[in-house]
C-alpha cells in the first residue's frame, strides 16, 4: 500500500513538470526547425521542416559579419562576467567581514543603483566614453559593465550564510583575510557563483541598447545587433533570423549545460534557506 | 528611450549654436570625412546591399570625400542622433523618417537646403524630380531635405482566395465599398481575414492613416499644423467604413508584423500596406498562391490621396565644407542612377521622371516588373505625410492612433465621441 502511494505521488510532479518542460522547450525547438525551413515553407505549421535546408544559415553568414559579431559578443560577455564576479566577490567580502563608517549607507546606495535602469545612465556613460575616444571600441562596451550591484547583493547574502566557525578555524590556523576568501570561502560558494556567472553572462550576451549606441560598424558590434538586422521595414526575414538566433543561443546553452549541477544546487540551497 | 529623448531636449537646445546659415563651400579641395546615418545599412539584405553599392560608386567618383556609413535601425535614428549631438559626434547627413522630420527641424538647428545649397545647383537637381516628391521634405514652407527611399500604399490581394470566395481577381476592389464587400465574402467563404491594413498597430506611425482620411476629404491636422482635425465628420465616416468590416469579423486587429505573415502565408484576402513589403510578400507567395496588387481604394468617386511612407536625406552639419560633401552625396543618392538602384534593388519608388523613362536606367526593369507601375502612377496624386507638431509629436501620435484603433475595433459604437475626446487631448499637446 505504501509502495502504491509513493508511486502515485511520484507521478504528480512528473505530470506537472513534463508539460512545463514541453512549453519551455517548444520555442527553442520551433526556432531550430524554422531555421531549417526553405523560404517558401517558412510559415508551415508542421513541427519539423518538410525539406530541411541550411540555406538560411548560409544566407545569414553571407549577409552579415556573423563570426566577428559572435567573437565580440563572447569577449564582451566573458570579460564583463569575470570583472563583475571579481568586483562582486571583493565588495561582498568587505561588507560581510568588516564594519566601517557608513558601511550600511554605502551598501544601501549600491542596492539603490540596482533599481536605476541602465537606459537612464546610458547617455552620460556614452558622453564619457566618447570623450575618452572609445566610441566603436570593445573596451567602452565593457567599462560601465565591470561592477554589478545585483551580483554584490547576491554574494553578500551567500557570504552572510557562510558558517563563521569555518572562517574562524582558518584564521586560527594563521590564514589572513585574503587567503580565507580565496582558499576557504570562494571554493565553498561554487554553486551561487556558478548561478551568478550564468545570469551575468546571459544578461551581457543579450545586451542590445548599449552596443547599439556605441558601435559604428558590423565588425565591431555584437550578435544581438546582427539578429536585429533581419527585422526590417520591408518585412522580417524569419529564416535567417532564426538561423542567426540559433547560433547565438548555442554558447549560452553550452555554458548552462556545463554548469547545470551547480546552478541546480544553488537554487535548491536558496530554496532551503 | 522616449523618456530619455525628452530629458535630453533641453541639453540639445543648449548645446546647439543655431547659427545664421551661410552657403556651403563651393567645392571640396581637401580630403574630408562625413558621417552618414542610414537605416538601410542596419538591415541585412537588399536595402543594405543597394546602399553599399551606391556608396561605393560615390567613393569612386569623389575620391576626396570619405563617407562613414553608420547603420542605425529606423526606430532608433532620433535617439541616436540626439545622443550623438550631445556627445559632439552628430551625423553630417542622416536618413530621417518623415514622421521625425518636424521634430528634427524644430529642435536641432538643421539648415534648410534653400539656405545652404547654391540656388542654381538646387534648381538643376530638383528639376528632374516628380514635383510632389519634392514637397515631401518641406516643413512649414522650407525644404530641409530630399525624399530618399519611400513608397505609397498598395492593396495587395490573394487571387486564390478571391476565386474561392466567388470573386473575380481580374477585377480587384476599386472603392472602399468594394473592399468591404470582398473582405466579408472572403471571410465567410474561407474563414480567413478578408482585410488587413497597416493603419493600426504599435509600429504603424500615421502615414497610412493620413492618406486614408485624406482620401475621404479629411485630414489629421490643419495645413499650418496648429489644429488637430482627426475628429471631423470625414474622419468619422472613413473609420465607420473600417468598423463595419471589423464588426462583420472580416478584419481582425493584428500588429503589422503579424499582418505581413498572415498575408505572406496565404491566410488573408487583402492587405493595404506600403509597397515596400512587396518583396517579403512575394517570397511567401512564391509557389503557394497568386499575389497581386491594386492601387489604394477610393471613397466613392473621390480620388484616392495616397501618402508616402519612408524617409528623407537631411544635411545636419553646420560646417560649410562638410555641407558640400553631404550635398554631393545627397545628389548622388537621388540621381537617376541612385533611383535606379533604389527601385530595382531595394524596391522603393523612383522619384525622377528621367530614371523612369530612360532605357539607360529603369525602363527595362519596369517593363519586366509591371507590379511597380501602380506605385509610380500614384505619384501624381501623392500627398505628403505631414509630421505631427511640437516636441510631443510622439504622444500626439499615440493618442490619435489609439483612438482610431478604439473607434474601429472597440466595443463602443460612438466613434464621434472617441475621436473628439482624443482630439481634445492631442490638441493640448500642440505648441501654442
């Protein structure tokens, strides 16, 4: 009887999760399928391409500088993510381990900047980088994106819940703050750091307005601008649009798959807390 | 972005010197680089390729002028221009959508072509253009640019659905009464929408709406752009025609991109939209259904007055040498050669009579592609898409188009009240 009940209960989550998974996967599937459809079959409602073709990929690559755009996006996303992670770890560690004058005010101010949309500060940032002569330069894309208030807040929460006994034990063994941070705390925060890395990476990878304002040519811009180039006044080119979107998704999917376990761990632990 | 734009207006006004305009330099004697904002360059495909070709031939003919073509999506041109003007990196010449032209002229100290271009050169260049085309870039009497890539509204129709509904595809609807009857017949016979239009939806602007109202003797505002008039009886009557079709279930409210898709996939009977979408529709129709086109419908015996979609080239620089370089580029892009590329490769309307008739330019192409001809024929009755007034022109646009949408698709039958209320709100946004 117990076995029957357990089995019955086991089906309930699956009954909920399977339809949810299908709903989540369907748009991605439809994107890949549409990217493989020939032009005169682009509006077909069949869930697979009738006569699969790579023409849309060829056309997209011939029409715009796909590889330079993907390279620029990757450099921008990776460096921005690493910079934000580094600054967030150091800032969070400072807020968690030290009491200093106006620390709470400073923390509140950082938290408040999270509420200011980037569009509001975009023009002052733009004027600044243009005066520095950095327009149409990858460095200018990166500069205002080296610190993330969201990342600091998230890591402060994670570090606050880190067992102080472990830190004190390390300090008793003679480890300084720097050593405690990098040898004790950070290795044990792999799950939240992985989740944060993915969120930051995706956010930068999908960035549109800042590169739109800053870049001047195809070879210096990012893939999101390239995707937009297939949405035109004269009608959208769905086949190439889906092809380029599929290519743009692959790195994000790969990173998610690589860090999947840490992300799930992080969310599970966050839920338990 | 809209909010940012308005916040920046004061800064722009302070940053611009608004000088008295002197004429441009007589010639280019030293190498000069000009920045050209262009939205065709921001799209993949024919628009970009055609533009690059024209810039290439210009570079060959003008070795002292280097043109830095900056791709900017059409929806972002104004935001980008404003940000760059403040940063001291504004464009020397820009492709500006007609809806934004009034705002640009009123707030950016844009020089009028009449003031900066030598009169004889300007007259000579304009002499070969369709007179109504020249008027498109005139604001309050002054010429601020030259119409560049633009189109007129065309009634696309699916001949297969016409046959299925018992209609004759060789006799396309001529009047709005014909359109209404055909739309309802198609909907009843096939279950598909009988009519879709580019009038409504978030990215529609008001270019087609202006032409639609003017075809029935109405207009959205007075000639001096000081009084909103979109609640006059002619406008009410015109929208009542569309409401009747919508009420019969033959015209659903769909955004522009969905309408193109519905028409391209053969799931709509008729589609009133800019001829610029012709390429996209033909790609969908190929091998699937028979796509045809007819001129913009009339109200009874009145003549249809199509308006234009599209953009103008505007010189923005104050520097006489750069103005000369930009003027040379402007002439090249709107020459017989330029319009040959624009029409045959990008798909817009040629604005030069000689380009249309000359065997050297477009005549062979037009013989091979008769579908372009209704567009050219409509140039004789073309009325300009007039920019809405003042710095709040986008809000006026939203108020007006939301009301027109509500009047056609809303639950309330009282079109007069809906439009009068919106007109009153829009009028309060017009500068006194």
